C-alpha cells in the first residue's frame, strides 16, 4: 500500500469516528430530554384525577421508556464500533509512520 492510500484510510476513519461521536452526543441529548419528560409526566400524574388523563400519561411514559432503552442499545453498539474504529485508526497510523520512515 502506498502512503497516499494509507492516508486516505486514516482520513476516512477520522471522519467516521467524528460522525460516531456526534451521533453519541445527539443520542445523549435525546435521552436527557426523554428522561426529563418522564419526570414531568410523573409529576403531572400525581395531580391528575381523570382516568383517561392518567392512562394517556402512562402510555406516554411507556413510550418514552422504550425510547430510552432504544437509545441505550444504540449507545452500546456505537461504543463498540467506536472502539473498533479507534483501534483500526491506531493501526493505520502505525503503518503510515512505518512507511514514512522508509
């Protein structure tokens, strides 16, 4: 492999890592918003008296809890992918360094 090929691989890996970190940040923000909404709904449930209103709020809480679980699963997968990409990047950087020394 030529140095330029290795350099393009390194650039691609850096872009992918940056995208994954951005996705992680976005997911974290979504999770915080969902948890905040759950807390607000739980407070509102205490003040609600109508069965329909209670049922509606419980349904919303269930859906938000499902979203939080989905985000957690996504974060776990992203963390694994990010670790793999970082390992690959380190490997490519080492190869690039060896080639530039020759």
